[in-house]
């Protein structure tokens, strides 16, 4: 997910990258077609025998000296599921190559090409690419010129190198701590168990590593102990998600069948309690309202306009600067997000007041969680998303957000230990830092692509990319994720 923006920059800068894709296609499509004929694999049983095709491709990649663990991680991606939702029928081997196999292959090879540019050890693979005739002469010349250009700017080379190694560092940390993560399922306190695994699962999913972990215990717990986790807890925040929401979210991720009527009754009771307890739930219990709305969406429990209006009703005193200045930056943005989610009307003055307060949190050094507080990944993510949601990303394009975020990732990753005593703030900061990188990569606007290019590449690259922005491909040949402007969720 963090390479999509990088690959887009490649597509805009390198004139011959399509020849690279075409040569990969010619080689692998022919190999797969011959294999399918030899093994007599029919389209009708392709979903059952797809693993054989993937194993065949893996063998080719290993022969080219790709690392086994790296290939295993890629090929365990849920993206390889055949027609998981039943809404897309694949009718030929060529289609399965184009839709499922080719996008991953492009990513695998492009990552090595970028590694070559910053001298990460890939010489045997590059030699194999040449011997297989994957690299045209024109493409080789382009790559050498780009490599020379990057070498003239050591600070950009270092930025690019550190950026490329983020995924490797995270994946290594997760895999090394696999056992420690899995035994978190056995914590006695349901609050710690579900909240920790909710955050960790979000990070695991970010790197598409779901199939590497065994969460059978937590699945059993969620199925068999609804009364323990179908509760709300005090002091709910975005770092401290509500317990029932964690359970519902994980049950959705694991595709568990729960008692929907029981959950819907709980959510409606919770709604009534919130209305009775708070004068202005939207402002006084922002995060609680947010989790409730997300949970009702997951459960397809649609509140009426009247019910939604009762949740967001608030006296004008709550939107005076004297009140708003005491709220966290992320809370202010979540109020705006809730307005957007439910398409609230007649709230322009409230929105203006919040936007005015947010301006006090944006500094040249970064974005603060409180007016006089520290810079945080959580605050940065929400302000960045807010500007995307409101279609005004130009407001943050001059701030060097990437430098501080990537430094924070490296620092916090060194401190992170997966245990029952792990620091919630630390893992939350890492999670939001990754979410920021997701926005930079999957929001394919001029502002985001140029800002990423400025951080990673010399000015000559930025200039050409800027001139070629009209060529940005909405249907990229590598995997192409987008960010929902309302929910923030990613989708293909």
C-alpha cells in the first residue's frame, strides 16, 4: 500500500516502463498458459487449483533469486482470493492473469527496480531481469540516468532508502513477534484482548499479512462470549476504541456469524442511553457517537433522519472558540466527519468554527493534537483526511509532513514490543503514521503525488512528474487502491 504513490511517480517519470510490464506479461502469460494445459486445469475448477498456479509462479521467482519469505508474504495476500464476493466471474486463464496475477507481479518486480536505484542488494535479480530480456535497452538507459540523478542528491537517496525499508522493517517485526501476537488472544481481560488485537489487526491488514497469523482463539472468543464484549466502556477515545466496536469489527474481518438481532438491540439501547445521558452527544461524547455510527453501518442498522438529528443536536455554546480550543484535533475532525457521514444540514456555522480552530493546530513543524500540545500522528492523519474530505489538500501541501512521520515510525518501531504490557499510545501512533502514508499513496491528486515526489526524489523528477500529471492512470497496471472521501476506507 505504501508503494502505490511511488509506482505512480515511476509511471509519470519513466517513458519506457510499459515496455517492462509488457515483457513481464509475455513471459509469465506464456508460462502459465502452458502450465495450465499440461496440468489440465479447467476454468470450472480454477478456484480449487489456483494454488498450483501460484506455486508454479513462485518457483520461477525463486529461480530468479527472489527471497522465499518475501514471495510467501506476497502470495498469501487476500487479493489472490478468487471471486470472494461472488460478484465477478472469471471466464479464462487470461482474465485471471490480468486481474489477479499480473498486478502483484508488477509490484514484486518494481520494488526490486526501486531497490536497485538506492543500492539495496539486488544485483543477482537485476542480472536475471536482463538475462530474461525483461529490460529493454531504452528502459535500462532510463534507469541508469535516474540512478545517476539520485546519486547526485544524497539526502533524497537516503529518504528513498528509508522509505523503501519501512515495509520490510514492519513485516519483519510482525513476523518475528508472530507467537507473541497470537498469544494476546489468551489475555483474560476482554478489554485488553480486543482493543490490542483490533489495532494490531489493522496494522497486519495494512501489509496484507492476514494469512500469516492464526487467530482461531479470538474467533472462538468472539463467537462464544458476546455478553463479555458486547458492552461499552468509559473513556472511549480513538486510541481506546469501544469494546463492542472492536468485537463487531473483528467479527466482520473474520467473517463470523453472530446473533445480529442481539447486536442491533444492544446498539439501539446504547443509542437511547447516549441521548439521555448527554445534552450534546456529538460534542460531549464524539468518539462514542462515531463508533456507534460505524457499528450501525457494519450491521446494516439504518437510523432514521430523526434519530440522527438527535445525535448531532448541540447548542451554539459548544462551538464557541472558548469550548472548541479544549478539544483534541482528532475529535474536531471526527465531528466534521460525522456531519459528512450523515449529510447533516444547517451546520455551516459549526463547521466554520471548527475549521477556524483547526488552523491553530497546524504549525511548520507539524500538526498538534492540542493547541499547546505535542505534534502527533493521530492529529496529522485527521487533519490530512479532513482536507481530502473537503477537497482542499492545497492547504497542507507546503508542510513537510513526511519527514517527521517517517522519523517517528522508525523511532517508535524500535520501542514497540508485542506483549500484554505494550504501550497503547505507541501502537496507536504507529497505526496513524501508516494511515498517513496510505493517504499519500492512495489519494492520487496532484498535491499528494507531488509532495511525495518532493520528499523522495530530486527536483528534476518532481518537475517532469508535475508536467505529466494529466497522464495519471486511473486504472493502473499495478494494484490500484483508492480512499473513500467520506469513510476513509480503502477499496480497489
